C-alpha cells in the first residue's frame, strides 16, 4: 500500500539530499518564520543527532538586511539602519531547497556559529547582538581592489563594476564601510558599414561610471581582474572630489 512505501521513499529522498548538501551550500528555507529566506549551511547531520534523530543541518542567514543610508542622516540613524539581523537554526532536510550556489573559498562557514553557541539558551540573542559587526568584517576580508562586484541598488543596479579602493573603517564624509568602484554604464552598440562616420563614432562611445558604494549594496563575485590591470589607475580620490574629475 502507498502508506507503507511513503516512509521508505522519504528516507531515500533525505539520504539523496545529504549527498550534495555540504557546508557552504546556499539554500532556501521553505517553512517556518524564515520561509523564503536564503541561508548558508554551516554543518550537516546526515545521520541525525541525539536531540534530533533525523537528517538535518545547521544554517545561518540574514533575517533583515541593512537599509539604505544617506549623507543627511545622523550617525545614530546610520548605525541603526546598517544593523544586520541574522538568524541561526537547525533545519530538517525536507524544509530546505538547495541551490547551485556555493560561498567563496575565503568564507569559512564553520566560523559563523558553533555547536557550543547553539547549545546555550541565549545563543540566538548573543549572536544577533553581535551579528552586524562580523558581517561587515567578513565582507571586508575578501573585497579587495580588483574584485568584480555587482551593484544591488541605485541607478546602476545590476551593473558589474571593479573595486578601485576599499574603506573598511569608513571615512570622514562617509562613516560606514564602503568602497570606490568603476564600471561601464553603457557598452558600445553594434555598427554596420552603411552607417555614417558620425553615427559610428556615437554608437562606439563607452559611458563609464565611478561612485562610492556601501558594502551592503554590492554582491562580490569570485572573479578578479588580471594582474596587468591596476585598479588604482582607473580613478583617484582627487578626481572624485570634483565633478569635472569624475567626467575625466
């Protein structure tokens, strides 16, 4: 009968799930208060544990991401809006959907949270109160000059850019972690023989952009520009200080 086959089928599906769910895998939670949130697998328990006798894993994710900040905001408000609200929890394999994405090799999932922290009753509150600082510190570890990133907010959202300079401790004008990036806002368009010289020149024009971006508003990739390219030569701080320098 189907009722007798169901437990065996569930066991096979859970066993198959454990084959490719490893530490560092990005998953999507399907149930609970964090349903729909993405998380990183920290540790797997394919054979279960004494407290949880089923296949499950320990995951860590972001329950609330940082909000947009502007220069006009006070330092207190900027600190509040930049706060990250993380979460850590044990999840059944049946309640997650694995993706094809893996965190970069520079990020060590085992350092996000330990079993000792989870065993304590107040581990969630301790982790949450200190959650905002480590996230930016971790981000600053692998965002270096020459890293290719994707912008997530603003008029250039979705555009790729190269990190020119990083400010892990912020600056006087921008008291938050950010970096200077340079990218291409509009690439050259297709040209044909029939086009006039003026039109060809116009369509071959490249429209670049340079701007300071908050760490919370970029997504780093695993790609790095070649060693021959010196990101520092793309734009300098002196050029960024004046509108005419940005145009140059």
